[in-house]
C-alpha cells in the first residue's frame, strides 16, 4: 500500500526525518482532542505552525499538514510537507488558495 505522504520540503530529508514521517499513519491514534494532540507534540518535540491552516513543525524543522486534525495514527489521511515560513511564504499562500483541505 503506498503511503500518502506528499513533500514540498525545503529542509533536508534525513533518514530519521523520513522514518518518522512514514511511520505517522501507523502510530497509536491520538484523535482530535486538542490536549491529546498537544501532549503528543510535546513528546515528539514538535510545535504548532500557522503557516498553512493548523499545520505542525516537526522536530526536524519540516512544516507538516494533514487532512485530519492530527497526523498521528490516521491511515487514510494525506500528509503534506511544506517549506517553513521563512523559506516559503509565497508557496504556502499558493497552496492555501489551491488545495481544498
């Protein structure tokens, strides 16, 4: 089964970063509870990122956006890597205008 990870990354895609991203659909689901998602973000060293509607900044510096409110344990959700704000605001604006989340 192909994994639904789409990348427009401007940060190095190291082996560790790719392994973490590819594993996201298969980790224990966190659900949509805001506090549970925030706890998982803290555990992973991630932060929330406002570059593209409710995205996340991974511990490796990638900006990640998922079809669901949480990218953790969601087998059917598409996941996108985007350039961080300081590297890709124009691209983020274009993506926001052209993708129906």
